């Protein structure tokens, strides 16, 4: 089987090294003064010298925090019955680093949280935030839940400062109308001076302003804009599909891909099936030139005019917590860890091996490397109908059941 060589422990949005807000900014007025008040309150309570929880950085679309484990007692009475507490990391006392992306539609759209760990118990803490769906101070409510749950998880006493998150913000700043008002900043000149810290890039001159669209070609920008337009129309028609969490993450993944040098360099291409953000066709255009697979693709080009491997990625509403379902569509391959129907035998594509930290580009490149490592060959003249979604799903289900019982074989390092 194939085994991912990429490390875990980055944030969900972009493996911890790329910024990227959770949604496009500039499509509307963006979060208003209520959010700025929340951020200001958070920084005043959980300053950088706080003994339990610290706001490391804050701006209108992103928040970084640290939960300090000093004095944590490990598994103990603070755990719920049957709960499996996580290890505290390889470094004793290492803080739990938490990140938050805030979309332009906040608070109508809740914040998107991530943690620099693949510990399922930490992921579960964030997953429970879906219970908090409404309110004009969702950021404060979410953080109160996060801090409280982490204290329980690590058998720590609840910190009294957490209760300060319940204090109301000025009423005139916390209505939905204020949040969506285009004139909010003009109505509050007295607040401008002390809140400039949170305006940041949004107040830079246009010529010096860095956009999240930087580095994306016009053709791909048009695709992103079409997706957003379709989403708005679906919302108006009451036909929303997917989830906010998955949609925001997939938009980020697509933007990151459109900026990627591997994508621009022609290593692979991405097409949305029927303009669906949840259904991608990915063409592997380049594989190792020294491989037999590369030679086969050159022959395939002469015979059929296609010199690529077509993959299909389908995503569910709970992405990125669950992996995409990936299968080979064409050509028919032997070897390369490709199973009947086109399913791919890789641990990282199962719940057992998946991490919400993986970027889609890293998965694409890992699959490409695994096909070569597994000595995949094109089966010329094979019946193409043997690859189908139904057969691939059946093979995948059998694969998961087998490896859940027997585990996975990890090749020696010298084998890659």
C-alpha cells in the first residue's frame, strides 16, 4: 500500500504555512464593529502573559491562540466516562495551538477552527462547536466552550477568566444590521483610532493591498467567482448543498491550488464536475520521467490522444474531518496500488490514516508518487467499463475492513 510521507500537525486550512482566510474578502462589507469589539475584549482578557490561554495574534479574518498545559494532570477525574485523553505531545508542557478563520459573512457564518495536532480528542473539542449556531458573539461563545473543554480534557480547573466572556458588548454594536451595514465605519469615527489594529490590510491603499486573489490567473478567478455566484443563488433558492465548513475549506484548497507552482507548471490540472465544489476531476499530467508509467502515457498519447491519468475526488459535508473518496477513472492501470473499479489502496485515503491537516495538493502529489512507486502500468486494450464509482466504492469498503483488522504495512524508509 502507499503511505503518506507528509507530516501532520498543521492547521486545516493550509498545512500551517500558508495564511488564507476562510472565505473571499471583498465580496461585501465584511465583519463589522461587533467582531472588532470581540477581538479587543479577547486580547484584553487573554493577553500574551496569561497563565492559561493566550491570544497570539488577531485580525478581522484570522485568530491564533495558545492553550497552556502547565499544571496539567493528564488523564484523570476531569474526563467524561469512557473518554480517551490525548497525550500532551512530544514536548512536556507544549501549548495546544489553535487557529480560527473568520469569513466575511460572520456572524451569519460561524468561525472555522483548527488545531495544530491530529489528536482525535482535540478535533472532537472543535467538532462540538457545531452545537453553537446562532448569536452575534459567536467568537466569544466558541472560545468559552473551547477553553472549558480543554480544561476538562487535561484535568485542569476551570479558569475564572472564562466567565468574563459572558459580559455583554455594547448593544448598538452587536446587532446583525450593524454587522452588515456598509456605513458602519462612518457611523463610528470615535472608534477608528483605537481599532486600527484590527483593520490592517483592509485600510491599505489599493495599489499596495495584498489580495487573496494574488497569484491566481484570470481564468481561474472566473471559476471561483462563478462558484460564489452559484452558492449565492442556491442560498436564495433554498437549495444549499454541502456544509459551511466543507465549502469554506474547499474554496481555500482550490485557491491554494490555483496559486501553486506545481499547478501552474503543468504537473496536474483540476476541473470541477458540473461546477460542483464537491466533485473534482484531477488530471495527473506529469509523472516521473524515468518510470515505465511515463513511457506508457507517451504510447497512450499516440494511440488515444490522452497522456494523463484521470482521477476523481468526491468530498462529503464533513470534509476535512473525513478524507475525499478518490478513484482512478482512466486509463485502466495494473499495479500502483490501484484496486478493482479504480479505488486506490492508500492509508491516507482512509479515516484511519487521514488527517484534516492534509492539503488536497499534497494528496494529489502523494498519489502520483505512489502510482510510480507501485510500478503502475497502463493496461492497453483493457475494458474501460471495469472502472466505475460503484465498483470502486465496493473495493474501498473491502480494503478498509481488511486493514482495520490486520493493520497496514509500512515499507522501510529506503523504499520511500
